[in-house]
C-alpha cells in the first residue's frame, strides 16, 4: 500500500474516532487542522500530548490518540510471544516491520537471540529525529553481555521512506561487526525498515559477504540467515 493511501486510510480512522468521541460535533474542522499541521497521521499520533492540545484537542482526546501506537506495538509483541524464533531474515523482517509501526522518528534497536535463534530481548539503543539517530555501540555491547546473547541483529528505521543504506549506516554496521566479533557473538544482519518494507544490509551487498560469514563459519544460524525463498 502506498504511503498516500495509508495516510488517507489513517486520517479516515482519526475522523471516525473524533466522531465517536464527540457525537454532537462535526470532526471536519478539527481534521482539517490536523492535516495542515501534521505531515502524516503517524506524526500526529506519535506527537506529545502538549502538541496535540496545541492543535485543538482537549486533554483527554490527546491522551486517547497518544495511546494508540503504544497499544498497537504491545499487541504485536503479545502476538509473536516473548521468545519467538527469529532465525531467518524473513521472520526477522516481519517482526521488525510490525515493531516500527507508528514510529516517525529514527530508532535503533538490537534484537538479541539465543543459540537457537529465539529472541531474548529487543533493546532500544537510541532515539533520534525524523532523519537521523546515533548508533551507540557501548549500549549495544553492554546489552549483549548482560543478556548473554549468542547472536545479534541491528535495526533502525527510515521514517522518510528510503530503503537505501546511508554511508553512516555502513560505517556503524562495520563498527558493530568488528566489536561483536571480538566478543565472539555473530551479528546476523542490520535491517532497515521504511513503512511496511525492510531491507537487509547483508543481503543487498553493501558489505562484502565474507565479512558476515567469516564471523563464525560453523554457526548454522549465520550460515542459513538468508532464506533460499527470498533469493528466488
């Protein structure tokens, strides 16, 4: 679904919610203000309660709309379970696309896995702006050691929709590869998410394949990470 169609669908949902909250008042004027002030309905729902109130919502309505993205992400986590098996790129991509739903600022996550490819934890590494987020290697390594992870997948989102890795994306990935290799913990991938799509930095070839597989040549999860079905 294109971003324009998705935005139209979400604004229609907001209009329906406003109609339910205020049955004696038309939502058209308020919706027009929201369309003018926010570049997308996602920006509106993820904005602070203060900004929502500045756009004309009362305190309770602002709180109501602020809760929607958090509830949606919680439902996703509950649906996949506490320890889903994410030992293939297809599974991880599906998980991450859902994780980033409703987030319009860049966030770095490290998904920590056990030896069988099951999720131990998803750790928020850093928050950023709509076009940048600093990767914190120390926070990543600390989480890996603390959780005794056996494999790691880095991920961040591109809220503006581009799936092309930046030069900084490549640099931070190489830094992480080197540091995690010193710990003896393979980094399976760095996945970039934009809207409902995900791109694997390992699969797209911006970093030589030998650097990925050379981390632990006998590690089955590392070896089989790229699904055969995705290559056909």
